[in-house]
C-alpha cells in the first residue's frame, strides 16, 4: 500500500498505519475496530482513534516520530499544530485502510 511519492510523508503514513494496526490479532479485527470508531465518532478527523490511546498520545512521542521520518522542521510546530497534523494524518490513513 503506497500513500505518497514523497519519501518523508510515505514513511510517516506507513508508520501511522503500523501504529493503527498493531495490537490486533487479525486484519478483520483491525477493520472491525476502526469501523466501530468511525461509526461512534463520525465528526472527528481521526474518529477519536488518537484520543483513546490507539496511536501515539504524547506530544514528545509525536515530535520524535516525525523527526524519525525526516521532518526536522516539526520542532518549530506548536503542540496544537502538531496534534492537529497527526490527527488529520491518522484519519487519512484510517480512511485509506477502509477503502482498500
């Protein structure tokens, strides 16, 4: 599954996919859980997947994650901008998983 031709973005989105899918025994269980979140929280950009601890939840961890993906400029982001960017990307990956 390819998300982007941009190497940094591809690494970040694949990392987010790994975060989303880890902890589940099967692909069916992952998709079932994602659908449940999407149904319960349809108006949240990430379907509350981040807020309920199914992905990175600490700002320091998110900063480190993006730095590891090659985004050095993320250090200049406010915590609010970082949080919103991460939530938007988690939502994007969730929608991509459900479509494929």
